[in-house]
C-alpha cells in the first residue's frame, strides 16, 4: 500500500500539465493532418487519373468491358478460334473502332455506340448469344482463322428489327487486306445504323461498300433502307440485281416479295414468295410474308392459312402473330384476336405497340375500361421507350408517347368520351410532343364538332390558323384537306371555298374542293374543279384517279377507264394500285360501247 501511494505521488495531477504542452500536441496533430491530406488527395488523383492510363496499356482483350446501358449500342469483338497463322482480332477491333468512334460519330451517329473487346472465344452461335446477353450487346463478332491467313468473321445480331433481318451472317476475309477490314467494319456499322432507324446514315455507309463481300446481306440492308426512305423502285432494283447472280436464293426472294407487297404489286409479290417457299418450304418468315400479301389482296382465309403455317413452324414468330391478330380483328373475331395479342404481350412485354393495338381492339368492342387500362400501360412503356431512344431520335424526344396519346384521344372520341378526349389533347399540347400542335388543334375542333358544338369547333380552327400565321389561301386549303381526309366534309367545303375566294386559280385548292364534291357524290361539280385544276397546271397524278371515280359516278365509263389507266401508268407503284385495278375492272365490265 505504501509502495502504491509512493508511485501515485510521483504522477503529476492533471492541473499540473502545461497549457503549452497541450498546444504543442495540437499543433503537431495539425501538422500531421496537413501532411496527410495532400497525400490522400494525391493518392485519389493518381487512382482517378492513373487507372484509365493503366487500363489503356493493357491488351485489348484484358480490359474490363461494361455492359451496355439502356439505349446504348454495344458491339462486342471476341477472340477468333484458330491455330497457326496470325490472329486478326486486334485488327478487326481497331477497324471497327475507327468506323464507329472516329469516322461516323459526329455526322451519322449522334447516339451512344461503343465497341468492347473480349478475350472470350465463342465456338458456336449459342456461345456468342450467351456472351452478348451477358453484356446486353447488340452485335457480337466472332469466328475462326487458319494457317493460310484467311479467316471467317461471323456477325451475330441480338436486336434485329424484323423477323426477316438476318440474325447472323459471315464474311470470308484475307489477312492483311485493309480494304477487307474496312468493309467488315462498315457493314457492321450499317447494321448498327439500320437498327437505330438512321436510314440515311446507313445508306451513306452502304454506298461505300464493296458489294462482293456478302452480296445477299448488303442487298437486304440496302433494299430495307430504300424501302424505309420511300424509294420502292430502287429497293426492287437492288434486290433484282442480287438475284441475277443468285436466282434461287430463297431469302432474297422473300425480301423481293416484301418490297413488291409494299409497292402494291401483289401478284408479283405472291409469285416471289411462292418461289421462295419452293426453295425452302420450312421458312416461317416467308409464310408470314405471303400471308400479309393475301391479306392486302383481301383474301383473309388464305392469309390465316399461311399465318398458321408460319406459327406451326415457329410458334414465337411475332410478325405472324401480330398479322394474324389484325386479320382476326378485321373479321370481327375478337376472341381469337385477343388470344394472339395476349401471346404477343407475353413474348414482348416491353413493346408498347402491342398494348396499343389491343387497346384499339377493346375500343372497337366497346370495352372502355379495358381499352383505357391498355392505353395507360402503353403510355408507361412509351415513356421508357422514349428515354431509351432519345439519342436515336434526338429531334423527336416524345415520339412514342405522342403516338399513344393521339391514339387514346381518337379512341375516346369514338367511344363518345369527349371531355376525356379534350383532356388528352390538352396534355399533348402542354408536354411538348413529336408533331406540331396544328394537327392536335384540328382534332380538338373535330371533337367539339362531334359534340354538336360546331361554333366552338370553328373557333378552334380559326384560332389555329391565326396563331400559326396561315390565314392565306394555302393555310385554308391545308385545313380543308385535313378535315376532308377525316370525313368532315361540311366544314372542309367551307374552308376550301374561303381558300378559293383568296386565290380563285390555285390548282391545289381546286383539287381539294373537287375531292370534297366527289366524297359528297356531287360528281359534276367535282369534274369541273378537277378539269380547272389541270388547266391551271396541277401536277398531281391522283387527280386522274379522282376524275375516273367522278366519271364512274356519272356512268361515263369510257372516260373513267381512260383516267384509271392514266393514273396507273403515271404511278406504277401506287399504294392503292390493287383497289384502283378493281375499280378499273368494274368500269370495263359496265362499259357498253
């Protein structure tokens, strides 16, 4: 006890510590912190800026690859399988990066596109697809090489736009040939642009390609690009050129059938599809295409038969399911159509157009609650679609939502829910959407007209012309034409007359008024306007078809036949060719010299 007390006595009391000692300790601690903080900052900066440098010096196949974000396009370049010779993978990667990130980003690709290099070596299509799915990639490049310094590069596409687009194609290339490398990179770039809906960019790249590297694939994409740009004649010429050297290519024959179908050459389209099936009778896609041709020709039963063949061969063929649902709907078979739409939604739960199509079916069936529920689901999915495709369509950031809202407003009008329809039109105008407010204002006026409030409808239309600065002959004519196309002939005639009051000789206005008279079965008045429009320089082939309809309405079949034939000669690929040919046959049958 005495010893403990003695030791305790040697320890100074707390109060005996010098304030100077405390201050010194604090200053020492502060000094340490001042030394450590720059060190920590320097370490963080080194990690932040140095890590990318470290990654950049790693071999391409060893660098980490991040999975694609929604709306981003990722092209994976994998290792090629082979022994002996020279592995060309690094050259492929470099050529593709040059094409995607240097040569085309600024002018053709204003949306996120990235090339990733993996050391993995797929040995089959299944391997390539599993790898692509792991990284949410759009395209996977893989293949083989051999000691002779030739190699086969296979392009596997995981996000095709249609059932007919190739899910995989291959190219045989020569080691060290830079032009082969460039063509490979540009063909892959074409696929990226096509799948992004950038058809003009795809057309620009395709024009530089050596057509010999894979003529069939290049012909498909060029035809599809021409078709998307509305150039059916050029699309057909492209496919025919490819078929001239490979006339029995079943896939190209099917592509030709789709092009001919789209330009209303149904008999020729049917022949091309049937020829394709003779070569490859197990092609589900071709049955779906031929079914759509029968459907366009009005042969619903033959269309259903072909859709059944397609679905027997490929139960998950969404093109065939969608087309069959539409055919059932046109026949009034709601139950069968709903069954197909349910299957479509099961296969494509994120596709807003499936819900939109079913909403229209419910609308036609008078089921308002089910229709509105599907419209809301379609709108939710459309918002996501717009977010993911914003970079692909930066000029139209609300395209999908606009499509759904416009359809919803029209459906509500057809159901007599005018107040709800007006709310939707207000929503369209307040959120900023794909199309100009002019079209929405016209439809809002139509809603008031259907409600019986014609004065309010005209006020809306007049205000629309005033706010858009279109109170001239052309503005009144455009409004008249828009109303006539929707079947609102009475107000359309009023605005057409007002247009001609401002310019009595304007040929387009004369044609518009003639068309309205034609729809009102005022055939002589229609002919008078059409004839004057032609005399005043109208350069619009449709006027000959319209004149033929007016002559047929008056029983003047000889003149009707002449004008139908003139129209078909001037517009050989008219979308309504089949219908006009039917009217021509009817006039020929009724004509008695």
